[in-house]
C-alpha cells in the first residue's frame, strides 16, 4: 500500500497553483480539465510520491478551507536549503508563524499557506 494524494481545499484553483508553485516552490504535476465542473490539479515537492490534490470545497464545506488540520501543522516539508526558502517566503510575503529556529533535528520555520493552513519547513541535520 502506498499513499499517493491528499486533498487540500482552496478557494480558487488558479490562485492556489500560483501560490504553491511560486511561494512554496512546489511543482505543478497535473492540471486537467475533466468536464465543465471538474478539474484535477495536483502539486508536489517532486514528480514522484505523494501529491496534493488542490480542490475547491463542495457546497457546505466552505468553512473547512484553511482548517485542514485545525490548529496543528498540516504538512511537514523536508527541505535542502531553508535559507533559500526563507528568501522566497520574504519575496512572496508568506506569513511566518514561528521561527526560523534551531531544534535537535535541524532548523525549521512554521508558515501559513494561501488559505491559512500551517506548514513546517525543516532543513534536517
């Protein structure tokens, strides 16, 4: 068994593509219009492994946007160069929630995404 996709609710697919690729440095893996009402959009840290399936909420689910994990960290990203990420975050005006800070496992920073979910970027020792 292998996990391959996790759904991330967003308000607007085009804005989300721009944010997650430009501000977070993720790769657009797929953008396919299936029908007038269905579009598959996936972003990932690489073209292999788990991807995020960006989706707009169904009726009644709008309040869940930005609350994927409640007040916990939604996604943990291992990065090779946190300094580069921090520079990109500053350029793209990404909100830093905590850090950057040194921990026993490496250096990390908590940031908010486009819709308010918290992500942790970690450069491991």
